[in-house]
C-alpha cells in the first residue's frame, strides 16, 4: 500500500468529448426522458465500505456512508433518513470518506473500494466537497483505481494524507508483489513511520523494532489511539498473522491476539478502530465484529452473525458518547447505543448488489434476483402505497446469483448461491432441495462463483447448469446429463485454488477458474446452445450437445483468454448471437462487444477499445430487444448504454438521474415492455415501457416534434396497501397511476408556449397538461380524471372530495401545439386487464360519481348564498349603533340562517374528526364509496344519492322561506332606522362545472368575515 500526501488550494478540471459524440444521430438526452424508478430493496441493503460522521452542536449526527458500489449517502439526522449525494459522479465505488476536523463541511471521498475481492469495482481518484456533499470537485489521483484511507491534517485543512493500494489487477509486475506468490515468497508489503509529516519515512522491521514479526507480509492494518499517540495497533498478515501493539510509538512491539476472527481473510478485513477516549478499547471489523477492552490481549464478538449480518468493514464511534457505535458490513448499516451489545439495522439504504434478475408473468409481475452476500429475493414490481421492504421475500441462502420462477410449476423457484449450489425452492413452504450436479469418481467439478443457470425456451421442464461441462436436466433437477466435454481451456495453472493466494490462502469458490460462465439456448432453434467460459472459450452446439465448435478464434482483435462475460442468442435469427467480454482482471477496463450473424464464423465489433463509441466500463451484459432487432442494451461497470441502430452508435441512459452503477444483468418483460435492471450497488431499477425506444427510427430523429407509440393505457385498479413505516425506511416507486403520453423533440423547446391538451370523443378539451420541454423522448402523465368537485368548506377535510372521478375508457385525442404547429395522436384508454367488471359498469360508476359531484356543487352553491347573506348581515350589524334593539333582530335572523348552514356542513372545531356529520360529510362518504370501486354501484348507493338530494332540497327550501318571509320584515325595520336593506342573494351564486378546478374553500374565501374558518 502506498501513502501519498498532497496539498490542495485549487483544482483545474479538463473535459473532452469523443469525436463520435459530435456526429452521433442520437445522444443520452434522446433516450433518457423515459426515466427509471428504483424499487430497492433496502431490506438486504449491500456492502458498506466506509463511514464518516460528526456530532453537530445541535446533538444530531451528520453521517456519510460510502457503499462498495452504490455511491455516497448522507444523513442529517443520525441515520434516520439518507439521500444520495454522489450520483452525478462518473464512478460509484467508494473506498474512503473523511471529514475535515476543522470544518466538517469539507468532505473528502476516495473512490474505488479497498476491500479486495473478485467483484470489487474501481474508482477514478479523490473528490472533495466544501458544502457538505452538495457539490463535488475532482481533486486528483485519477489513476489510483482504489483508495483505502484518507486523513485530513487537524492543523491544516489543505494537507491530506491518502493511502492508495493502487491497481488491483495490473500492478503485479516486477520482482515483488503484495502478499507474494506463496506464503514464503518475498513481499513488498511493509509498515513505515514518519515523524516529519511524511517528508521522510523509516520502515518498522523485525531486526530494528523488537517484537515486530518477520517478513513476508501481506496486508497490514494500523491505527493510533486518538487519546494516546504512543499506543499503536497493527494487524499484520504473515505466515503467523496476529495483532501487534506498541506503547512507545512503534519503537517496540508486543504480539497479542491471534484468534480466528482476528486473522480470518485479511485481504477482506484489514481495519482497526480505536475508541476516541479509551486507548485499550479497539474494534476490528471481520466476519464478526470483535472488540478488545484490554489493549488487544483478547477479543469478544459483539456483532455479525449474532443478530447482525456479518462481514463488517468500517466502524464509527461517537467521540462524545463512545457507547454509540455505527458499523457498516456486507448487509448495510447497523447502529448500537450500548457499545455494541445490541444492534438496530438501517432499512433505508437501497445499495443492494444484484448479480442477475428475472421476472414472472403475474400481474403486476414479480422480480427475482440474487445478491452479493445477501441471498436470493423476490419482490413486487408495484404495490399499493409503494414498494417497501415488506414487499421483498428471502427465498434461499448464501450469496445469491441466478434466480428464476419454474415455468412448469408456479409453486417453485430455481435459485443458486456461490459455487453452483442450485436449489429448487417451494415458494410457499420455503423448502429447498439442493439439485447441484455431482462429480464422478475421482473427479472435480469446477463451478464458477457466479455459476450460470439457463431455462430452455422450448421445454418448460428443462434447465441447464454449467461447470466445466454443460449439464442438462429435463425433470427439474431430479436427474442430470452431461451434454458436452470440458468446454474450457482446462489449464492446470489456473486450477490451484488450494495452493495460491499469497500469504493467506482463500478458497471460497470465488477463486474457481476455467469454468463455464454464460449459457444461452436459441429461442429460434431448439438445441442451438451458446456457452462462454471465464478463460476465453466461446463454444457452440447446433445439435443439443452432440458436437461443439469453439468459435473464439473468429472474434477479431480479441486478446487471448478474455472472460466471456455474456453470450446471448438472438430473439429473431438462429444464426445471430451477441457476446460481451470482460478483461478487467487483466487490468483492461475497456468494453468489448461483438455480434455474429453466421453462427460464429465471423463477428462484427460493436464496442472495442479501439472504438468505444462513448461506452465506459468493462461489459457485463448485452441483450437484444424482444421486438426490434436493432434495439440493443449494454450493461457495463459504469451504467447502461442503449443502441437504436444495431450497435453503430451508443448512448448512455441517465433517466431519473440513474447513477453510474454497475449493470450486471437486465431483462425485458414480454407483456409490459418494461426494462428491468439488476445493478450491483443500487438495487433493481425499472424503465417502464420501452415502446418509445422502438419508435426511434432515423426518420423520426429528423422531425421537429412527433408523438411516439407507447403501450396501451390501462386504468389500473386502485388498491389499498402498505402501512406506516416511519422515516427510516426505503420505499420504491410505483409506476404512475396515469396515462403516459410520449413524444419526441429534436431540440429543447425554448421559446413560446408548448401546449399539450387532451380532448374527448366530442372534441371537447377535458384537460391541459404541463408539457415537457427537454430534447429527445419526453413523457407526460395524464391522470384521466375529471376536475374535483366544488366542496362546501367545513370544520374538517372532505377527503374523497379532493379528487375527481376517473373518466370512462374510450378513445381520446392528444393535441400538441408547438410554434403554431399542431400535432395530434389518438390515445385509447382501456380497463385494467384484471378487472372483473365491464366498460358499461365503469360508465355506470362514472355517471353515479358525477351525480354526487354535481350534488357537491349544489351544496356549495347554497352555502355560497348563505355566506353572502351572512356577510351582508354582518355589515348591517356593524352600521347600527351599540345597544340598538334592531341589532338583536339582525342577530336572530343571522342565527336562523346559520342554522341552515349547520345542516349542510359540520361546524364544530376539533381537527379532522369532530364527531359531527352533516349533509356534506354524508355526501363525501358516499362519493368516496363510489370512487373506491370502479364497477357498477350498488342500488342502495344510487338510492342514497336521491336521499341526499332531498335533504339538500329541504335545506334550500328552508333558506328560501327565510328569504321570502323573514328578510322583508327585517329590511322594513332597517329602513325605518335609515339603514340600507340587506339584499337577498341571487338564486345561484355559482354554477357547478365539472371542468373547473376545485373551488371549495378558495372560491369563496373573499366572501367571509374573519370569524369564519375554512378547511378543504
């Protein structure tokens, strides 16, 4: 590990645009208007690699959390709520975070996770924020690849020390390497000390510094006690790994704990955190979080695998109260308020690390996937009230990878954890049967860490699994047959998992090599199967495995032994396939993607290091659309790229600020046309309805503005669901409960009004929508509702009356006016395909709702007359001298008028529930009941409309009698006193209009005196 020190006063950022981008027919802006929604989950969260926090004067804790591959998240309230603050940056892997001791608004982030493993991502250097994470500046070290630790000088905010391990996969040349070639080989690792701020360094050695171990070393973790600078802890990986402690600033050392959790997997757990106040109390994150209270002589387990997740990586201890301990591990964030004895899990960080994703045909469909160190889960793609953690269910165990619903039996799921441990799981009982193929006599099967599973598109009961051989089962895993020879290079030098690994050997199946990594059977031709291996073979059989051809040599310009990260048979042509290759383990971070149309005899480059076409990051997955062959999707370590012209050009998808997280897999729903993304660090994202992408033809791209096709509009049934979860929980977004209107603009609309209207079949404008002005694809949602009714103001809210009825299904016209030019398209609105009622039933429901809608309007009209009269009465009272007996006459008459008002609306103050229900409240209850079910209303509901109308007629009659009988006499007495008579309000102050905005309180506020209160 190298330590760098640098001083910063200013930074100059340079940016260049690839030449291709200037001439490309489309760009990120063209496609990103579709947006995307994150459905989580945060129940299983993901690996937390770095934590930094400070206790504010207010008592709150400002907390920054760095995810292994999910960016930086900030909490202003001690972890109750988080928001991402690093999403606009080009990388999302975080290695270290540090706050300036002199000014916590200065935040330093080192990118590139340092907890080394096979799926670790990369960074682009160090970033700085001077406003608490709101904005960022790249501050250097762009080629560092990963950063392990940042320390800001407490004396000078511009002096920053950074520990840079360097390139993980390409920094192994020369005589030495960290860890050595074997447990006894030379190593470049060492521990150094500086007493002059880093100007000069002296190595701590066994010969000079008594008690320090002999080389070779692997990884070394070092920590100085904040309360005693002479106390230094060092965990040293060596053939005799142990914790060493110095009480004289590193001059001499004493060997202390070397128990299992102390020395386990040091490449992954190399961190020590000392209590800010107690130099004898030290935490070591490990498989379990362990703590010593006696200066490292002994350790006890306080977290991980005992009520928490395990695999801890960083710890923050509150310096103002050291019983407050925060821990980040492979399962997310954990909080303890008693020193680590008990833990509370944070359920609000959606940084789960998915490997793969699939879907079923439920309506709405469910999403299936496996996660790094977090098992296999199934969740809802939408749910009433939002997709909370409760809508996700754990179905298997281990590190999750592939997961599919069994197409032959909906009660079962196929799931897999590391090393090919595939199981068939009953989704109702959760009983899991391991169906992993087993080796023959004196044989070793090599299953990849991420062993592929493939379901046959031709036989529902058939499933494929790859080791070095391809296995096929036609009976759900009850029996297996080998349908191939060894399809890998079978290189014995790449099969020494039990002998190599440096100082400490690790053999978790993540090290397994020369394995099958990708399988794809052609949906167009049964028995045509593609297989890619992790050591550079690309094999094809066209006869169900009887014969195989290795076509890797036909891929032009591809270096030898390149990892076949993905191979995909075309949905349209049997001879066509796509392949992506990943060479990041060779230090090559560039993408490779190719296409063949002749069964692998020749290949066309789609993306290569020589022509990256704007694509960033090594490639994980490439897939072809289900409808349009030229629509391709490429997932890389840094996001999603889309091609609408068969790979000639690519554009990055950034809809809804989609971050530059790794897209490891993607799936297209054949019914709903949704694109579902499995990100390794930010959970599952859904791009709803990619139909507009299919409409982006060369001709359309040249048009100034044009509507584009979208999937049929359904008026989805509204359901109730969800429950209060507090603020400390993540809730995934549902698709909009609205009709989605899609259109394309060649350029951003800058001048003049952009008008978007919806017309019914008669040509009447029923709504005007706020149009989106962005270039490229745009989506605007239409609620498909009439305007809310005018509701009489009262002492409580009329909840149902705050919205209008949903319009009936039918054909509507959408009209876009841009620069005086009018474009129109038809919009067909249909019922929810799950609905048990008919369109005529919907029409009956709408008509009933509109009758109640009109009743609200009539109630409002009467109340407005009453309010107008009472205002005039108040003015008359004010004009009369105090003590005048006519004032009582006016007051008595006003009391009678107000008595009518009290029959229409609840007037008792007391919040949302007053216990008082009048005509308006009964109307609102009926209105809500009718809106709650869009089928035909019950006869009793229709009858109740007439009942309420009669009650309103009674109130209207009573009011009119007051005007006809009592008001004239009152006016005569006023005239006798020389006062102006009180005018009778007109028969109707305002007419109910279903197309106007909600009048309610706002429409008549100006008519009321200050002693009236409105609530709407």
